[in-house]
C-alpha cells in the first residue's frame, strides 16, 4: 500500500468516527460545492463522496438518493435565508430601517453564501415538484414576515399586505441576483442604496393607521 493510499484511508477512517451531525454538515458542504459547480443532473454522488472524503456507502447512509441530498442542501440554506430575513425585520420598529436591514440581509447572504444563493435562485431543478415547493415556501415565509408589518401598520387586509410582501421580496431577490450575475461596476453599497431608495419610496406611500 502506498503512502498516499494509506493516508487517504486513515483520513476516511477519521471521518467515519465523526459525530453524525458533524459528518452530515461536511457532506452537505461538499454537495453544495458540487451541485453549484456541475448542476444537479451532472453532479455525481461519487464526486460528492470524494469531496467529503468519505466512502460512497457512508454518503448513502445519510442520504438514500441524490435527490434526497439535494433537498437537504436546499432546506439548510432556505432556512438560513428565511431566518436572516425574519431577524432583520424584527430587529427594529422603524420601517425605513427595516427596509435597509432586509436588503442588507440579502446582500450579506450573497457575500457569505454565494454558492447557496446561486443554488436557491438558479436551480436547474426548479421544475421538480419537491424543489419548487421548497422555493415557493422560501418566498412565502420571507414575504409573510414583511406582510405582517405592512398589515399591522397600514390596516390593509391580509391578502393585500401579502401581495405587497411578495412584491417587495421578489424585487430584492431579482435585483440582488442581477448585481451578483452581472459582476456590476456598482459597488455593493451603491447597489443597496438604489434598491433601498426605490423600495422605501414605494412602500412609504401607504399611510400608517396611526398617522
């Protein structure tokens, strides 16, 4: 046995002794890299196992199929984005500041989890029903956090507030994607200010019930 082979086997043996949650996190991280680089259909479980430095049987112990693994990666990062948006909105009672921190949360997500952002918004699996359901839930949960504030402050009916919430979240998602994809000459701050000014000028036109 060569030194390289022995080293690889020892490394995999070390991985096999990791706590289950830690091993799962490593597998999800490797899967994100491969799915983002290759797309779902071209991604191979062999490559993901190699990237995580585990055997293929170990990978299948955690995720019975490639689709199960893909959905787990989606769930992890959808939950992360939704949490950041909800946290931003609840961080201040000032609505203009809420607009700012919500936009900032999206751009932070781009910078900190760029691969995840591409997976969520450029998925080649968006027609798959289980994927589409998750992406729709992501948009709904983010929009619900926004619409709750709109409804409370303006007295608009729930459905009307939700329509505005979906529109605002969709606007931030699309403009953030555009900035990321185009490798814009605009700085992050310039892009955020443009998005924020338009969003605030629109939503501030709805009077507060206590005004």
